[in-house]
């Protein structure tokens, strides 16, 4: 058992090193059920307070390197209009975005978050909760385990993720707002369900759920199939979130356009690996 991991995850409460232990079997059972029903599951107080402080400190130490993106985007994280589509097509609905990332390639070698992301134990646990194997750590060098920053008045509009599965760990909660909202499983491979997506963008709240996330909770989320957003951060405290991600394809990375718009730069790997997605979904 790895000593450092004991100081990050509450392994007494959640002994993920033994997936057959009765405690962890119960946790996995609940996660599976939540994920099937709501495409999202939360495990309370998974990360220890001391480790959250370390994550907070490493982010604040590099806060000047955060790339803030204020480009308006559509739900497919694209900023380019497609005039050939109908005027009210979801791909032509752009919303204000004001939020930033500390890109994964900037993390220091001994970073707490980077260390956690590289743990096979965590990957195996998440895979069991999702009931999907194998899953892989994301090959995208900028996005794989980035910190997300939303400053006061920051907002993240409705969108789908490029990666299939995301973990969210809230590191610092804003005073008000910054609430995660989502529409479970609104699209699936081969079916974009544009009509329903359009309704949500136009303010229909029928399928919208809100998640109460507290610092230290671990959220497991199927972000590629679930339309989601974060409401405006109110008050003077920023919202900090770690978002390590897992994927079904160990080779794929973000598209160059997506990487430029969200992470502020494009690396050769984004051009080299820019081919059409096999699930037929837009991003
Ligand atoms: Fe997202």
C-alpha cells in the first residue's frame, strides 16, 4: 500500500485498495445505480482535508499560469458558426463562457493531483463504479488532469465533454452560485438528440438536475453523454475544481480547435491525432 495515497484518499472510509471488501462493494453498488440512473454519482468526503489544502496551494502557486477562456461556445465546445444549419440548431446557439484551466502539462512533477491521477488503484475503482472496463487515463497532455478555475462572475454554459468520464473534486467552494447542473444521458452514441438539447438551451428545466458538491467529495460523471453546465459564481471567492478524466480510447486527444479554444494552445499531438470520432457524436 502506497503511503502517499493514504494521505490523499480517506482509505479507512473507502478502502479502494481492496475492491472485494464489503465496504467498498457497497460503495460501488451505489455508484453503479446512480450512474445508470443519473449518469452521475457522488462519494462524500473521499479526499482528505489535508490533501485538499495541498491541491489548493499548488493551484494558487501557479494561478498566474491559468489560461482564462472567454470565448462564447456552443454545447459541443465549438466557437465556429455553421450557417448551413437552421438558425435555431443547438450547434448555432453560443453562450458566454468565462472560465479557466491550469493545464496538466504545467503541473509540477510531485504535484498532489498528478500523483493521484496516476494511481492504478483509483482507475480500477472508477472502472468498477462505471461498470466499464477497460478505461484509460486520457492521452491529452493539457486536459487529462487539469484544475478548473471559475472567478467571481465566471460561468460555464451548457456543453458536452470531449472525454467520456470525468471525476470532479471541489477544492474551493464559492460563497454562492457555481452550481453544477446536468441532464442525464441526453445523448448517446449515434443519437445526438438535438431536439431535447435545444429545449434545455432554451430554458426548459424538465430534465435538469442539480448536484450539491462539497469540498472533498468525489463526483464520477459521464460528461460526454450528459449535457451540463456550472451556474455563475457569485460572491468574491473563486471556485476551484480538479477534473481528472478517463476515456475509452487511450490514443485520442482533443481536437485542435477545441484545445485552442479551451486550453489556449495546440500541441503537435492534437494535429497528429485529429481524426473523426468513432461514436459519431460531435465535439
Ligand atoms: Fe464539462
